[in-house]
């Protein structure tokens, strides 16, 4: 039997987030992990403190993801959809 879920496009997003310490990156990690655990459309993610970048792959809409990251209180300097 075919899956009833319509094909939802998978996106790759890249955010430039101001993170100055492991506490900063940890806050972003926690919010993304919770969103992933809650099945909000995050397939994988990578928070890189030295480059202050956050990469996310999934079906989550850009605006929803941006709001999740902003809820950490960290400054999101830029964000883009890579695919």
C-alpha cells in the first residue's frame, strides 16, 4: 500500500547565528533537538560554533525554523535556503 503522505520537498537551510561560547551553541542545539524529537520536520542539523553557522535539513518551513532559532535569544544575522 502506498504512503498517503504527499511528497514534501526537503530543504537545506544555512543560518549565520551569533554564538560566542558553548552555552550559545548548546542553546541552539537544544531547540533543534527538541524540534527534531517533536517531529517538526528536521531530518538533521549541525551547529558549528567556530564558524557560527547552523545547517538544517528537513521539511520544516523556513519561517518556522527561523522562529525556533530566534527563541534561543541568539542573534540570527542571516539565513538562506540552499536547496
